[in-house]
C-alpha cells in the first residue's frame, strides 16, 4: 500500500508540475492553436482549462474519498484522451508513454479512493468522458 501511495503522490506531483509549466511557459495563443489543430475546439477554453485541471487533479490525486476519486477520474481521463488522440493521429511519442503512465496511476488512485459500487461507477464515468471527448474531437476534425 505504501508503494502505491508513493506512486500516486509522484504522479500527482508530476501532473501538477506539467500543468503549471504549461500555463507559465507556453503562450496561450500558440497553445490554443495547437489544441484546435488537434481537434480540441474551441482552442482557448481547452488551452486554459486542461492545464488548470492538471494542476487541481494532480494536487488532489493522493487523497482518498470523493475528492480523491474525482481527481483520479480527471487524471485518468486526461491521460486516456491524450493516448487515444495520439494513437488516432499516429503521433505516438514519449509524451504518449507519459500519458499512458498517468492513465495507470489515475486508475490506481481511483481504485484506492473507492470501494464496491462506487468503484464501478467511477470507471463508468471515466469511460464515458474519454469516449465522449474522442468522438467529439473526431467530429471537429471531420468538419474542417
């Protein structure tokens, strides 16, 4: 249990650092343009909200209960959407591997933060969010 908790804490710290660095170092117009080009439109809300979600979920990822479960769901969805988009675009990089690791860490934290039926519900919510975001992204790319 200690190793899993340390792994979750490390993943949360890395996610928080990534979100913070993205907000500070990457100019908003360029980030928004890249996200819109990848199908995450509108670009500006995604370019602002995704890094903020990374910071918040990374900070709360090691917690248990409802807050930990929500953070785990957000982290898992962020990682899974990135992996799915990279595979679909055939742009798999080391960032994709990091996103896959985040997905696993998020699932692990979700399992740790929940029990029984709530665990099944959490997994259903995560799957729904990931599928929705990838399908919406595909539709945006088709209309261009």
